[in-house]
C-alpha cells in the first residue's frame, strides 16, 4: 500500500524543465483551460460533440467535488507540493485525472482516428503524471480519478443511445439538471464549493440555448480553416470580455455567493451556446442550417 501513497520516487525526476512542463500539462486540467477549450470547440469544430463533452465534464466536476468531501483524504505532505492552486481541497479522487480521461478519451472516441487516439492518450497520461510530479496527488488519487472518469464514459455512451424522455425533451433535461444539483447541495458532506451552482446553471442554460438555437438559427461550425480560426478567436475574445464583466459585477453586487454563482453559470451558458453562435451567423463567419 505504501506504493500508492509514497511519492519519494518522483523527487529525483524533478528538474527545472520537467517541473515547468508538468505545470503546463496540469494547466490543461484547470477550469480556465477547460472552459475555453470546450467553448472554442463548440463554435469552431463540432457543436454536437462539444455539447456532449460539456455534459460529461459538468457531471464529472460535480462527482469529483462531492467524492472529495466524502472521502476527505488528505493530499501528500505540503513540503513536496509544487502547485499552490489546489488550496485546502482534499486529494481523493484526482480531479485532473478524472477530467483528463473524460475529456481526451471522449474526444478520441468521437473522432475514432488512430492519430487522435495516440495524441489524446498521451495528453491524458501526461496530465495524470504531472499531478504526481508536482506532488499534489499520490498514485491512489490518480488511479481512482481515472477509473471514475472511465466509468462515466462507459455509462454515458450506454445512456446516450437510449430514448428516455429526459433525453428527448429539453424541459426534462433542465429539470433533471436542477434536481441533481439541488440534491447534491442538500446532501453535501460539509460546505459545498460555490462553483457547483455555476456548473448547474451553465449546463441548464446550454440545454435550453441549444434547442432554441437549433430551431431558430441552426448554427454550424465553418468548414474552411480560416473561418474556424476567426470564429474561435472572436468567440474567445467575447467570452473573455463577458467573464471580466461578470468579475467586475461580482465586486459591486452584494449577492449571496451561491446565487451569484448560479447567475454567472446561466449567463455564461447562454453566451457560449446562444449569443456567440447567433453573432457568428449574423456576421456570416459561420453557416446556418437551411430552414
């Protein structure tokens, strides 16, 4: 069992280059990268694929946060940690490992090309190893996180081919999202993180926005590479502006943190899934489905 928790073996592997490289890989598992990656993919690559990825990421982020506070397993000793962004959170399961498997393995499954499998597998393994090298997770944390992520992929792939009502009716989907988030908050073992309502709000807004946008706009990602780049860059700039406005607004409005988190999620989900696609069609950077 010591093998699962002892990180003495990683210390000789630390060099200025390996640590910086691990920092870069770990950044791929933090919320900033994930939000922008999924959003840009939604606008510039494949809307349906990245909508499914959003569902998977939101569900796993909630599951991971809940599991951490259930197990309350401490991270490795503070004196060997090199990533100060983890704060006082617990270690088991590793969120980076769980989301790395979910994001990159799902994209590989969707695309189903050999070079994508190789590239995505390398990124996922790199992200997981970076958490060990930086001393913020032990092997047990990473293994359990990866297994949880893999299990949700299997369940999701099975469920998405069913025709249950909550899958085909957006109102049922939104209701289920709200119910799961509310139940999680009510049963949370301790104080829930304030980003949980944002996850629920973002997903609920995305579900509604997608069905409305499909019916009235029919946004499709452009096929020309130049237009893909333009859509991605312009969308990212708008998204950055929206996030900064929300940050400024948060300093002026004395709302309850949980309520403000929900509002931010609702706004961001609508901007990403409705406002920006509408704008791209309006300025003719992206095509619309013929009505």
